[in-house]
C-alpha cells in the first residue's frame, strides 16, 4: 500500500475475494487446509448453510453463516465499520431489524469484531480524548467466539515489521519455506502496527534480561533503534527516488519527510486503536466474549535490545540466541529463550488472548477481559481452527441458545 500520512489515502485497486479454505504452496506439495475444516464443521455438524450477503434466502435469518471477507492490510477500524454496515444491510434484506449475529473470528478478525461490537459504525480514534465504548454494535452482535485473537497484541507482529512474515509458520511446524510478506510489505500495512503489543504488555529486555522501559508508540524510539525498513538507508534511498510514492513531485528530503510522517501517524493510530479495545475491559459487556486458543507452544513475548559496541549500533533480538553482555557475562540460548517466550500458540500468547494485562472487572477469576469462558488446545496459531475439540467448543457456543 502507499505510505501517506493521511492514512485514508493508502489504498489500491485490490479487493477482497473470499475466505481462504485451502492453500497449495507449490504444485508438488499437497494442499494445506486453512479454514476449510472449520466451514465444514459448521455445515456438517452444526447444520449451517452458506449465505449470500447480497441475495440472502428467505430463511437466511437462521441456520445460516455469512463469511465476511475483508482487506486484512487496511486499518482495522475501517474493516470493523464495513462489517457493521454489511450486517445492517443484510438485516434490511431479511426484514429482521431485531436480528443479532454470533461471530466466529480468528486472529485479527476478533479485533475487528470486538471494535464493531463496542463502537458500531463509528471511528473514535481521531484526537486524544478518552475513548469510551457505547456498544452500538451490540444491536447487531450477540456473542463473539475469539479463536487465537491477540487481545493485547502480539510481539510476533513487531517481528514481522523487522523481518517479514512466513506464510508457512503456523501452517507447518516452524519451517520458514516462504516469506510472502516481506518487512517492506509489512511496514506498508497499517493493520500490522495495530497488532503490536498494547502499552504495558509490550515487553523489552536489556542485555541482562531485565525489563527495559520503551514506548512502542514513540517514533523517536523507532528511529533510535533502527526498527523497520523505514530507517534502513537503502530503503530510504529507493523510496526517495521512486516517483510513484506519496509526495512524488517533491524533493528527496520532502518525500522522506512524508515517509517519517506516515510512521508517526500509523503509530498514533495503533495507540488509539489499542486504547479503544482496552477501554472495553472495564465494562460488563452486552456482547458475550468467548476465548479459544493454544497454550502449549513457545510464543514470542519479549524482545531483547543489545548494544553492539564494535559496530556502534543497536540490535533487537526477535529470536533467542546466546550472547555476551558488555561486562562479559554469557547468557545462554536457553536463558534467553526462557526470558523471551511464554505459553501460547506460536504467535499469540495465552496472556494476550485472555487480556490479562488490561485493568478492569472480570467474569472469570484472574481474567481482566469479560469472558464467558475460555478453552485451550495444543496447536499452532494457523491450526487452531482445525482442532476438533476446539471446533466442538466453538459449535457448542453458537448453537446452545
């Protein structure tokens, strides 16, 4: 996507098609099932049939599922508002203004569903005023089943902005065969910034593996530590001479100012998005939230920031390795792994799914997001929706009324 400080201008001609049921990574390899099994479970075991948003059947107000396909690259609030509008139009077509839907959401989709429920078709992220949910979307949404949803963000999203995203991680057992989404792609994707860890859940460690206070929303911090391609010298040179980028008619310096302003705007937008979601943790929610996730996999939870004295630069570890401190103390890979990782599904920690760091009232003891219940399995993030036991819990949640 383009990188314009006016984030509403960052769009192109691509449109979302449908949900990805299967993927074939190469002609000689077998298909990888993504959402096929979950949709099959809805049809075969729960008795649902697929619905058409544009032309729903006369009985499309019951025993029907509708797939919301969205452009995952774009701002989550825009996608949440589109979800609300789509549901409202569907209710009009069905002649059912009282209808409320259950939402089954995986990963980032859960954040979109939560915002839609909390704020309806409204953007509350501009400015710096306190954000309070009005639960306008509760007129459309009854419950949200959140599968592997990063309610407090994901350190893995930060790693994506540094090193890109491997398609096969989460589908296969940590075999980075493909990196379809490079770090340069990721930095152009506002939604990835909105997946960053929220405030106190953003954990950084120093060379002694002790907590390091870092404001992840501060653009000066990103510049200091040379985070993301935006501060890579080669990327900035190429950006400055590319006439297709925002500010293409200006000087090189003017175009780089546009680039830096884009990062500032994107980080502020991410902060406000996090504040909007965290605000809902303090309320007794009119929309029932249910969490389904994994807690058996080592999942990135903290980043280590080191000073390379020889090269006079900062290094941020997104994967554990052995290293010497400036005082000559050796930290083993095992020590670093224990400090950097926490139980989760390989991308989202258990703590993030449950929202344990967000202050507020609870329904389940020890949890700080109002959850009706939570259940965990031992699967990677991209395989949670294929786990039969977790599917059973999902189906029970939506057919038990």
